[in-house]
C-alpha cells in the first residue's frame, strides 16, 4: 500500500514533454468524476424501487426485471461504443451520451406505464454506464504507458465513489421532494457534469501534440498505438479465453451484489445492517482498484488478474460457511477488494495482451461477454433458491465458476509475435 502511494505521488509530480502539468492528468480527473456521476446515478434504481412499486402497484418481477434487461443492454452499449471510440474519440461520444443519459432520467420522472419504464431505462439509460467505462479506460490506456495499471485503477475509483454517495443523495431527494422531482434533479445533475467534462477528453496524446506518459517505457517495449486490429484479435484463442474469464468474474460479481443482502437477512441480520454490506463492498473496492492496478504494473496485469481470482476464491469459500454478521462483514471486505481489483486491471490487461490499436473495440467486446455473465448469474442463483430454499448450492456454483476463471487466467499468455505488452 505504501509503494502504491509512492508510485501515485511520482505520477502526479513527474514532468512529461517539458510541461509542468501533463494533459493526461486532466483526462484522469475528468474520468474519475464522470464515472462517479454516471455509475452513481445508475446505482440509484434501488432507491426508487419502493416508490415505483407503491405508485403503480407493479410486482417485484416487473420492477426488478427492468434492471436485469438493462444490464444486458449495457453490455451491448460497451461493445458498440468501444468501437466508435477508436474511430471518433471520447469527446463527441460522451457529449451525445450525456444528453441522452440526462434525457433518460428526465423521462423517468414522467413514466406512467410498464412499457415506458422498460423503454426508457433499457434503451436510453442503460446503454451508457458500461460504455462509459470502456471509453474512459481505453482513453486512459492510450494516454499512459508508465504506471498504466495504477492510473486505470485510480480512474475506476470513481465508480466506487459514485456508488457510495449518489444513492444516498437520491434517497434524500426522494424523501424531500418525491420520486418524480428526484429523477428530474438527477437529470439536471447529469447535464451539468457530463457535458463540460466530456469537452476535456481527447482520444490520444497526438491530438494535443504530445506523447503517451512514460513514452520512454513505450519505446523500450514497443508500446503505443500498436497491436492487433479487431479482426486479428478475435481470431486469437487468448482473446476468447479472456472473454470467458470475464464472464466468470461478472457471473460471481452480480450474483453476489443481488443476493448477499437477502442471504444476510435470511441468516437473521437486520435489514439496515444487511444493506450496509453493499456499502462496505463499494468502499473496499476503491482500495482494490488502486492496489491491484499498482500490483499489475509490477507483476504484469495477467499475474495480478490471477492473484485477484485467488482472493475471490478465498472469499467465496469463507462465504459458504458464513452465517453470522461478523463473518459476512469479513467476507464483503475481502470480496470488495477483489471486486475492485478485477475492474481496475481489465483495461491494462487488454492493452497488455493486444495493444492499444483497437483497444476500445476489444475492451468493449470483452466487457459485453462479462455483462452477459452478470445478466445470467443472479437469475440462476435466484432460481436455485426458489427450488431449494437455500443459497448454499448457488454459492457452491460460484466457487466452481471462480475456479474455472482462475484456471483461464493462469492460461493467458502473451501472443507470439506481438510487441504490444507493458511490463
């Protein structure tokens, strides 16, 4: 942790191309805030859940189903906009996305039927959160070679910050002004933050007449805007192994995020304390993103990815035998660290394996398959509970899935003939 802090300090004090403040720092700061706003707002759906049910008398299946469908749409957004980012850059895409994202929340304040809820939430709102991840992290990888993993982890702390803070803000707005006004105010917040910050972004340093940060390292390892094209990469076994590994990651992650609170309450934990478990995951994930990102810089992203799978597996084995509140708190601390570690490492891992030439498209495709795992995981876990009235079989499947993911991560290798890897 001390070494990570020292490396972070070096990044933000080291000069590049003779300039006292490298423009890439503005990219990092803007990206952190953008992820905090977009992911924070997207995580507020639970805060509106009861209000929507009370207003329209919808069942839990109807009200929660929109979020599951939206999750799948988010994966499609990541794949589509990742490719567009390679071609057009982040500024235009996120400017348009900011308008549509804000419009979506404004339309949510006017829904009056199920079809409007599904149309607005799935097609207007949900396509942007994962797309924003891909766009911003892909852009960050193009701007930074030196300490790329640490910087990517730092950018992803925005997600954890947003998840911790914005749902609390939404709950406050709902209690003071009602759910419709709360959605309108969130729409205004999106417009105020996203549009100006999008104007700061640039696809790569060449658009500002600069070189990637740590370009001396790039020369040594042959990095930069090189690597595989999208069509070349998708023909590689390594690419599909990475897609499968991320499917396993999201299968476990979303299953836990959806079902850990019901499991805790079934074990006798009071509802408030059970809900606080998610906040703990959000907090420790921030640490995991930065620490494992920095670890990836020292060991290589592939090794750090495998280490994070080991941490996940240890946490799941602990969960299988956990029923007391202190045991569950210990679980979410360790799991939250792994959760953050995975998503801090993914963008550098794609760059390490395939370069940055088509990073957005490849990152988007990998994210899409991960989101598919996240879409089916909670459904399978819920079905198992409905049949068995126990989460233990579902947790056992999570353990098996994590072992498969760990195996895949250990089999990842640098592709022969490529000169696009960070060390």
